[in-house]
C-alpha cells in the first residue's frame, strides 16, 4: 500500500482546486497526520506520509477508510476492518500490507476498499455485503448534512434532554454528560474534575451499565494532569455504537458501585425531545 489510488474525479472536480500540497488526516483519537498530496492533471493521490499512516494503524488488505472532508485540506478519517467493524485506535503493527487499495463513493463519504475478493474469500461475500450495507446506513446517518430547520429542532431537543436529565435524581453520586461534536469525533466522554478526583482518583477500568443491566468495559484516562480531569476513552466507542448514541444525546452517569467502579448510564436521546 505504497500509495492510494486516485481520489474520485467527482470529488476532485468540486474540491481539487482548494486542496494544498499537504492534507491533514484527523483520526478519532485526536492525532493529526500530515500527508502529501500528489497531483497530475486531474488526478490526486495521497503520497508522502501515507505509508506511515497505514503502518501505524495496521491497515491491511480488505480494510476500508471513510474520509469526511472539512475544507482547507482537512479530512476526518475512520478505519474499518474486513468485517466492516471500526478498529480500536491505535492498533499494533501486526498486519501484512498490500500494494494498493481503491476508493469508492459511499453516501457522502469516500470509502477505501480492496480491489476484489480472492476466490477463497468469495464464500463469505454475502455475509460481508450485509455488514457493509449496515455500515453504509450508519455512515450516512453519521455524516449526513443537517438543514437549518433540523439544527433548530436538534438544538431545542438537546436543551429539553438536558432539562429531563436534570430532573432525574439519582440516590448515588452522579454527573451529566452531553455528547458534543468534539467528543463524537474523538470518541470520548468528559468526566467533571470534582467527580474524577473524589470517586475515581487514578486512571482505571470502569464498567458502564445500562438500564437493562448490560455492561461494557471502558477506561478512564487523565485528560489534564494538572487538574486531574479525566475522560472516558477506550471502550466508549463500542458503548456509543452499541447504544446508538447521537450528537446532542445526554447521559446521566450514576456511581452504583465503587469497587470495581460501575457507572449506571441513563440515556436521554435528543431525537425524543426534538418534536
């Protein structure tokens, strides 16, 4: 995977003139990768720095990438494995890399996929297709544009969801978290300093429990050593996806057990309050 095949002509025709010689690839864990853009006539490729990006994320033959263009040569990038499951960031370098991947259009996102399946992989193609279709719906929903009217409704819904969350009176220590855009992009949830210092202390593994009793493991990590502020990081991605959390949703985290730490999560969905 020394270079990425040319970016789709439709994208180049619309945005090619504004692309500089270096693109910024922004991944969910917050790191920004500077990758060179090589241009020839109407074709554009990722060049210098792309191989480092590929190797760092252990991108293998059959993986595909989703690029959301933010302007000024900035791309938010998601990486999915052969089963159409988003990877945990970052991964160890344990994959054999192939020479190339293709780019195709999926909804409003640019997807990088394998050229074709080997013959011995064809038996699994139907199952993979189903997974890709499910992923396509997820991506369209996640990256779709938002009208002014919808933005107003969602803003109103968020305010109402926050009010509803505040009306919940847990009997145990708790805090409220709102899924803000930067949290969604970085796959984290902010933990208030006061709560982190008093009830969490050091970085640790916690359990997130929903109302049905199902639990997910997640890791609380230091966000700022000076203030002891924390984020719920690794594991939050899976929890968010499994519970279909959206931007603007509000969560109430209640400490129902201290050893080990178990946080009961009550979810107030913005869509339910946007009517």
